[in-house]
């Protein structure tokens, strides 16, 4: 199966300063509208394996609500302990007012 973009939400469903979790296949992805940009990241913290959707979001990062680990929205990099592993990030685009996320298929 080839890499492909998946339509996940209407752009109107994620106004500036908000975030919304979506399921794409077996992946739980968090769409974030921050700092005049859309980001698509894994919704699961790499430290506590808890959802990030209820975490505090700034212009460039999101914090896990469980232990406060922060992750860069653009790169997924863990910015402070207790997290050390990055979260997955996904390419995102808007087509005809719909948010689409690129899912890259893993070769087996």
C-alpha cells in the first residue's frame, strides 16, 4: 500500500488555538491549530502513553497532562523530562477546506 493523504476533519472544526483528536486506521492523531499553523502529531505521550489532547498547548509545544512532559509540535522532539523519546509527527495539508494527514505505510 502506498503512502497517502487521509481526509480527517473540516478545517472549521479546529479553529486557532484548539486541537482535536482523530483516528486514522490504528493511529490516534492530534490535529493542533497553533501559531497560525496546523500540526498533526501522535496523540500518545511517549513517556506515560497517555493522550495529549487534554494537555496545555503553546505556540510551539504541547504538554502531557499527566507528568508535564512537553513536545515540539513541528518536530515531535521531547523538550523536557520525564519524556526522552519524540512523538510521531505527520505532514498535514488543507484541500478544499478539509484537513488531510499523510500516512506513510511501514514496509514489512
